[in-house]
C-alpha cells in the first residue's frame, strides 16, 4: 500500500477574527524549509510590522 498526499498548487492566505483579535494564515508550496525562511517569510514579516506574535510551522 502506498501513501498519498495532497500538496499546494499555489500560495494561499486566510483570516480569522475572534473577540477583537485577528489571526492570519499563510500557506506556500515549497521544496525545503530554507526556501520559506529566506523568501516568503521575509515578505510576510515586512508587510506585518505591527504583528505581536508570529508562529511558524513547516511540514515536510
């Protein structure tokens, strides 16, 4: 038996609001952790100067 996985075809963003707080999500198709750390993540951080907390997840 083989495992199958779905992958992202293109970048995606999401927004969730709850009790005056905003939670933003970003998903990008990448081939390595370095690819996200040095390209997309920098772009996100530049656009969100007032961010109070940043949580990063990487699924390989």
